[in-house]
C-alpha cells in the first residue's frame, strides 16, 4: 500500500503549502463618493423639476459650503485613487510636454515708435516681466530676436528698462497675476492695466509711470472692463461695470491731476452695454453702445475728450461695428443688415469725417463677391490689410492707401491687391498687436493644425517678410525617427484657389522656411452630412508614421458657440497622442464661427440641438469611415464645447468611450434661470432667455444636467474645473454626482472630477501637468 499512500501524502503536503502562499487577488476598484442628496423642487412656466444637488451652489449657506468642501476632498482622493496606476505614464507625458515648451522665454519683441517692447520670464520665476529698450541703442549688441540680452558689456550699462514685474503683481492680487487689459500711452510715458482681484472678483485698474516705475495715485478703479488713451497720453478713458458686470459708465481721468474723474456717459438701460476703443492713429475714441435691439457708434475727439460724443452709426439689432480713421475718412467694418436685409458676413463702409448729412451717409468700399469673404481688417498709414477666406482657404492681402477717388463700390481686384505668402493648412490668422500706425511693418500670427504658431512681420512697402518667432520641431532626431530627410513644402498650393487673379506667384527661399510639420503629420478635410443634410466641415490630423492599423483611437474636439472659430492650432501636448497612433479631429459645428452669421445663429437658442446633432454626425462619420475604431472615440470640449459633448453623450452614450470636459457649461437651466454669477446679454442670446417659453423648453431639452439617461452605460469622463468662482465648480460637481447616481456603474468607465486651485492658463508648467493627467486618462481608458 506504500505506493498508494505516497501520492496522498504529497497531495496533502501540496495543499498545506498552497494554503500558506495564496494567489494575490486584484484590489477592489475605488468607490466613487456620494454627496448628500437634498431634493428641491422648482417650477417655471409649465414645468416642474427636482434638483437633488442644488445645495452645491448655495454659496451663502455656510453649512452647504462645509459639505461641499468635504465632498471636493472626497472627489480629489477618488480621482487620485483611480489614476494611481498611471503615475509613471503621467510623469513621462509631463516630461514629454515640458520638453516641447518653447525655449524662447520671451514674447516676440514689438517695435512701436522709438521703443521695442517685450515680455520675458526670468529664471525661477512664474510670471513674466514687461520690458522695453530703445530700438536705436546698442543694436550691434542685441538681436531683435533675443531681447532679454539687456546688458552692454562693452559700456557696462544696462539698456533694458523693466516696466512691470508680474511676480510682484501676484503678491498684490491673491497669489497669482491674471491680466486682462494692458495699454501703453501713445507718448510712451504711462502703462494702464487691469489685474484680476480674486478677493473682490473683479478686474482692478492701475496706471504706472514708466519713467519712475511708481503707481499713479489715480485712477485706481475696480470693475474696469475697457480702456482708451486720449490727449496724447494725458487722459485715460475707462469703462466701469455694475454689480451684474454690465459695462455701463465711461469716465475720463486726467493723468497727474487731482481733479475727480469726469463721468462722460452712464447707460441706465440694463439691456445696453458700453464699449470703448481708440482708433489706431489715436485721433478718436469710439464708443459702442449695444443691445439685442440696436447698435450705435459714437466718436470722441481724442484731443479734447470732454467735448462730447458724436453719433456716426446706428442700426437695428445686435451688430459688430468697428470704426477706424484714416486721413479724414471714417471706415466702418460691420455685419449690420443692409437695407433691412440681414447679411451673413462683414463688409467695409467709408464716410468723410466732416460729413454734414443727417443721418450720415456711408458708402460701400467693395462690391459684393460671393466667393471672397472678408474676415477682418487692419489699417496702417499706408496700407489697408484684409484677412480673407475662400471656402476653407485663408489669405492676407494688402492694398495701398489712400484708396483712389471713385464713385461707388469697386471689386477688390481693381485695387491691385497683393496676397502675402502663407503655408499650407492655415486655420486662423490673427492680426497684431500692430500698435504703430505709422510703421510699414504689420504683424500676424499664422495658425495651422500641423504647424506651431508663426509670428510673422510683413513689410508692406518692399513686400518682404520675416518669421519673428516660431517653435522649431524639425530637429534632426525627429527626421531620423521618421526615417525621412525631405524638406516640408512651404509654398502654397494653387490647386484650391478659385480665382487665379488673387494668386501671387511667390518663390520662397530656404532662409524663410515655415517650420511646418505636414511631412510628419497629415491634415485632411471632410464634409460631413448632418441629420438635416447640412454639410459640416471636419478636420482630422494624424501621424503619418505612427497611425496604428485597425486600432485608431480618436479625439474629437468641438466648441460651437458665440460664432467663435474652433481652435485648430497646433498644440504641442497633442503630439503625445498623435505619436501614439491617435487621430485628432475637429468638428466645425453650427453655432461656431467660420460659416458666417447664419451658421452661428443656426446653432444657438432654440436651434442649439443643431450643434449637438452636427457633433454626433461627425462622431459617427469618423467611426463609419474607419478613421477611428469603434468603441475608441473620445470627445473633448471646453466651456460651451463641454455642453455639446455632454449633450451628445446623453443622446448617444455608446458612441463614445471617453470624454474630457474642461470647465464645462453643464447646468444651463438653473444657471440661466437663477444666475449665481452675473450673466450678460451675450449668454442669453447664445443659449436662450428662460422668460421666453420656447427658449426655456429648448434649454431644458439640451441641458446636459437635465437629460442624463437612467440605467445607461456612460463613457469614462474626466471633468476639470477650478475652485475659482468665475468658473462655477458646482456645475461640474452636480453633473458628476448625477451621472453616477443615474447611469450604470462600471469601474472601467469612471466619472472623475479634477479640481485646480489656480488659473491654469497663466502657468504653462501647470498646463503640462493637467494635460498629462488628461492624456493619461484617455490612454488608460482606451487600453482597459
């Protein structure tokens, strides 16, 4: 029996040993926090609804805010627990992103009169310093591209003047420096600027004497929204907002005077907003008063700002109206209706300053051209600059001034326009800042999905151009990595130009290379048919080398509000996804810019559903065409774009695998009906007036917070917000809590809330940290 017992002993021994060494089991996933539910009923018009988390926005309720603090700590710990396995990945991503930050720690130097202005960051400092130097001083020692070299070692003299240290401003304003306005006086003696005062939740005006460096005793006002210099820098006009943040008063302050500031205008109508700006030649200050029913433009003689205002333009409805002055003529750039008929795009009008007719007579500068859209204009003493668009193609053209004497409007080509050279795939052109009206050089920032932003100076007289600042990613190691050494194309293609008369044949030498990345990253365009047959532009970018076959994860960006262009600029942090085989896409949905006024209006108020459906159509297109693999699509939206992504998730939760919502607008019903933070007419015009029954029902229909599907499997979502009250952290917290409450719980699809205590936009290293977290989240979710 020995041979029979032996196996039993061995088996028993094995069981004893295995009992000592248990196989490790995976730890249980972290449990999401559950905030208290305190249901409260609301009734408006014919609707009644219950909000279990309305207490989160009770800022004056100390008990509620204590609960909110506890809940925010729980959310922070939960996010850390869920992302605990990605520390190494986050660290790697953050290192990648930080290494791509521009080495230039200075803004492009800007020539204005005898001075060159720039901002630079000193070593070890968080915020920049505003500096200047005389352009004529020691030019042989300082390159215009290296303004921080502010010391002449030959003479032993410092030739750089520090004007404003924002690190010191941070000490004045709650620990960080967030500037909204900054205007140097035309005589270069003073700097007027506004800094965000966190304790009072407004922007505070200060004026600094640039010769002495000291603050002026006046004006020092709070709640300032606009500035304009007058009287060659002896007077400053500024606009104050009321308690609801509506710009409504204009004051004039005489610099150096002890007299009280003079009230020039007070708009008592709560629906009317006020805005001011000076013309580029500083001859006039323009005053815009506007509401949803009317728009007016007045001019003030800058030489005598207390002499009163003259009405030069008036129209019905809310219109964009910019007035400029050039050698005795006023030019108006507007999208106001013509002869009572609404127009889709902007046009340019002209009228003599001394026109005696009442009302003032304005004439069209250009005849209508259906193929050529004027997106923006800029003036110098010698040239008129137009930023134009034909379809998706953006252009910059210059026209010599003054315009020839003529009768009536003329076609653009009759004025011998010169089109400046541009790279491929331009998505946006931003003029300025072109402060020097009498300079022949004008500056533009050229943006593209496959090229770092290029700051370019064009000399309009000799037609030469120079890239002043652009980050260079075309390092030799990158070329070796991609196995290519061919130069990227830098000359515009003629194939998409509809009118050959508008094309300059430009040969660009190697000295003026655009640091374009289309050699490594492809940019493609598609026309997507939406639910109602409307064609929606879709742009996609992917790595030519690292696009993964049959497993293309994708990230679909959207904004779709306020008629603003979707930001399709090259973003270095997205390189980490592109190089890992991701497709990055951009949906130009209705409600956004680029398609004219009708395109904007067709995606707002009662038509907001069009924006949402356009976005869903683009998402489906990416999957159906195999551009992005099914179940590997993520959405991305900032602010109003976050509303669209969250609404799309409510409609089609299975369409997305993940989503990033940055400071999103998620609770429009309550925010618009019971605003905690002051709202402007623009917000109501964009999303709807709750007092209007149709608008109210439309708001309820597209509100992400009010339309969460019960017992549906939602994608993984990372919502980022800030404790700063300007961003309304309670909206994000309410939405996160309610999704967890109603949707199916899946630990592989977590709903996370990431909170920051600072304004991320002002700290590029904090931007890297936040971007690394978001990117790690997307990678983790897609690979789970």
